[in-house]
């Protein structure tokens, strides 16, 4: 064990020395002490070179001591004369560096400390004390701006009643930066709310400043847990509530750097438009799904989508699941989807994320909820929000298989209790006013009750929704279900065992087994296209523009070139009218119906 500890310590020394800064136990340490040393000794910058002259003309000589490798020493065991409790002692630490640089020093003192780096005060706990016990070199982090050549730290330290710990160790902590600029998520008319999501390169306390555009006074909200600003997160999702409806807001993220005495990092101002009042009758939103293409193709598709004027003008964008695998979440999901989306649509357009089965795969799958948390406390991949007169139910039906043997990701699936919690929540959600009073109710879910018939995932969909939404006279009316997953466009005919499917590349209908259960569902199920080698190229990434007004939902399904191939309207009483449909999007019985399956 001792050999292991030595090797680990040696490795840390090598890492730090590689930056040209020796570890603290290799610095030259001295202390200066006589009784009654006054405050204010270093109000003017100075360097100590073996003697300290006090205002009363007493001269104090430096006393060398060895600082231990573990980064912690009790000065009462070092000083020849023991100071009184909270009596001042001065300590210096000197070292050389080859080039100017910034490093982070972790420190803690029993009980108070003021630290100067090359004559500039960088830390002061004289009022609050160390504020942590027992002291350690992880209590506080301080950025040191080092110059090439000789550097000196001067410590004014005041010891505690029993011990006089001075803890110091260099930390491998990077300079604080914003890793991913903020984006806006999940607007809600019921709470007049949006979420602001952003990420840093290391944990830091954060917040958001916001105001109606044109006003001078900022409001601030911190990322708070239990009445305390969180300092343990690098990914922040901050919910802004009680906004004025349908207003353009300015906002900027608040990032506090602990290593610089919680100084604020300068930030850019962004904008968003808040959700409208719940009685607003007219707006539009855009939806797409299944974009598991190589990154350059994904970027090009999103740019092409939002180059279309109606897409740019919509109020928000809903992605209905399946970006890609999550083996490297930051790269694949944030850099190669969210950033591409923000570049294409603008950071002011709110994003609504729906979890697909691909969001369950890979080592980083759990990061999904760091970046895309539900707007409701206690929810995960399912939640509800209101936008104008529309209530949106966002549902999560897990993976398309129950599990698998190790080492696959599906081995970690634990879906039954998750589905049970979702079903319990849904039974309560449909009783809420924001659902009951909505003119329209739309489900956003990667999985669907119709469109691919048999299997684990559609079975779970039906099990959860049938008690509430199925039957000729369902307990609760749903106007529209928008989904993905099967990578081919689809539209069901409400209350009938008929549907619309596109012809494949050979101009033939796809061969898919499907139970004859369409008559159970009095709402249309619409599915968007995704990567599928059997489908024509223009149907492998489709999108839906939904225009909402008091008379109807107008649903326009477009191909990758933004050409309309299906266009319907849905009235508040659930009647569907076909406005336009291309010939290749053919009507047919569910496969198996004619054969009696």
C-alpha cells in the first residue's frame, strides 16, 4: 500500500512539473513570527527576503521549515514559540517557473488566512474563517497568476484553538470556460416558463440574468438546491418562471469562478420569446425525428430544414427522439446535434426534446437528463406542458427490447418500474386543468400505438395509453399523436383499420405485419421518416409543420426537400380532413387485415 501511495504521488508530481510548476512540498517555505504582529502588513505590495520589519521597528527573521508531501501541516508543531489563538503568523513559499501561466492552488487553514501572490491579494478569509472543518487543501481553490522566474506567496495565517493547519496543494483544475453556449428549452404557457441550458468545462456556481427587452433592470435566478447555489455541476439547466406572456426577453448566463473569489465571467446577451398566454389561438411548431446520420449529413439536413422560411418562423422545434448512440454524449448529442440545431435555427428558438430508444444506448446515456431535464420536478423522460390552447403530452416508452445479456447497454434497462411511475403520473396528468381546458391535445412520443404493429415497444405504448385514450368513446380525447422510430412516413385513419404508407424504392408498399387494431384509436397517428435504405432518399428525413388556430390543427408533412406530400386538418372535435396527399403515399389496410391475421 505504501508503495502504491508513493507511485500515485510521484505521478501527480510528474503531471504538475510537466507544466513547469513544482509541487508545494518542493517549494521553499519560511515562517515569520513574534507576538503581537499587526494587521495591514502587506497593504502595500512587498517581497520578503529573509526579514520582516514591523511598524514598531522590530525585525523578524525567517525560519525555514519543510512542507510535507501530503499538502497539510500543523504550524503549532513547527513554530518555536506557540502563538495565541487567532494571533498572526506570516508564512512565505517561494518557487520558480519557466514561463508565465495560471495555476490553481487548493488551500485550507485553521482558522483564518489572507494570501498574496507576487504582491497581489488573491484570497481573504479573515471575516468568515475557513468555513470548513477539518481543514483540507480542497476547502478553497485560488487561481495564481504566475510570472516567469521567481514567484512568492505570502500567507497571513491565524491559528485555531487546538491546531494550526496550513493546507496547500496544486490542483489540476482548468481555467473556467463556457463549454457550450446556452440554448432555450421547453416553453410553457401554464407556468410562463422556459429552461436555459448550458455547460462549463468544470463545475461552478451559475445563474441566469433576464429581463424584458428594452427594460434596464435585470432579474437573477441561480441554480439552487435546498436554498443554496449549487457548485457541483458543470451542466446547468435553470428554469425561468413567471415570465410575461409572449414577450421578447434578453438573458445572459451568470458564471462564478471560485478560483477568482467568485468573480463573474463576462457573457454574451441572447434573446428568446416567452410562451403565449393559454388562450392564444394561433402559433406553429415544427417536428422531426430519427437523424442517425453521420455528423456532416446531420448538419446539412438541419441547415436545409431551417433554411425553409416557415421552419425559421415557427415558435418552437420538437425533436421526437433518436439522435444517435450515446457513447460520447458531448460530441454526438451536444456538438453534433444541439449546436448544429442552434446554428441552423438560432439560439432564440426553443427546443423540445423527446427521448427515443437510441437515447438509452451507450455509456453516456444518463447524461441525457443533465442536458434535457423535464420541466416538471420529479419527472424524467415524460412530462406535460401547455403552449397557447394546446396541451402537449411528452411520453417515453423506453427501448424496443426488454433487455439483453451483458455487456450490452440493454442489460441495464429497468423499464417496468419506470413505466409504472409514468402510468401513475399520466392518470393524474389528464385530470389537471392544463389538460382538461386545452382546445387541442397532442402527444409527442418516439413510439406509437400504430405504425409498426407487434413487438415490445408498441405493446408498452398500448398498455399505458389504452385505459385513457383507446376505444370508440375514449375517456379523454387526443387530437394528434406525432412519433418516429420506424424510419418511414405513416398516417393512420382514426377509428378504422386503414392507414397511409409510402411506396418503397421499387414503388411497392412495404411488407409489414400489423394487427387490425386501428379502429381502437380515434386520433390520427403520424410518423416521420428516418434513415432507411428501402425508402426513397427524399423520405429518409421528413418534418411536420403544425399550424394551430381556433378552427383546426393544420398538419403539413414535408420531405427532405421541404416538399409537401401529406396535408391534413384536425378540428377541435377530432374530425380529420385530408387537404392534399401525393400519390406515392398510398392508402391501404393494415398488412395482415385482408389475410385475416
